[in-house]
C-alpha cells in the first residue's frame, strides 16, 4: 500500500543506515572529534584545577569524609575499563565512579561519565549504556588515528541508601557535565549512541 503524501516511511530510514543488519558507521573526522574533546576539556579544566578543600579540624562526633562535590577525581586510583573481568574486584559495595579519557595534547583528562552503584564489583559486568558509548568513542578515536587512555575511578565513601547516592551523583553531573550522562548529552551534541 503506498504511503499517503507527506507521510514518511519509517523503514526506508532504517534501510539507509546500514546493510545486512550492520550498524551505520560513525562518520566523524579527526577535526570534529578533537573539537568535541576540546569543548569538553575547556569546560572541565577549571574543575580539575580547583584547589582541594582546606584542611579543617575534624569533629569528635561528625564525619571527616569529603563531600562528593569536594572530591577531586584525579586523586582516585585509575583502573582499566576491563577491571570487572579481574578475579578479585578492587572495590566492593556502594560507590560513585568517574570514567575518563586522557586525550593527547590536552592539559587535563576529559570526564566522560559519572555513575553510582550499590555494587561496585558487579555494576559493569552486565549491560550498561556507558559501555556502548565508550566502545563507539574508542572506535571513532582509532578510526581517526587517536589513542584512547580511558580509565575508571571509584570512590566508596558514599551513602548506602540509593536515594542519597543518586542525589550526590546528580550534583556531580550538574557540576562536571559529562557527555555520556543523559542529563548533559545534548549540551555536547554527543555523537556516540548506544546501539
């Protein structure tokens, strides 16, 4: 049955994306990818350069731990993204985590994703949209002749209660604007999509 005038055919759009059920290739050139990285770097650079919070005298009854906003992600130990395949996980329990890349030629890394989990040792073993974005990002870097130095960093001094942990995560996302978090994806016109 022919389509009425002015109504598009949904399936024609899908057929042009790829052949034999292959995904469409990401068509980014070197300049576009480096410009995208530089825009993120320019926004995040002042946050990486922020002075650490001043040492304050601890309270006998209060917590001496840093708040999530005060934590400097570069102070945390970087792990390879394949950490979840290790026989022993270096992190257990509730955590916030930061996924970064260190593009050559930039003064600081770029923070790509911030997440929270109740089970740091299991969060990345299953499906995770960020893993798909990172895979597409790494493929784009390789196709443009760039190297990726991606890492993940965990901070375990977080509330066990999910609502409180998610509140911290949202505060950090608003502050850092990482391009792979859905809350800030549009800001950066993030070209990497989960399949």
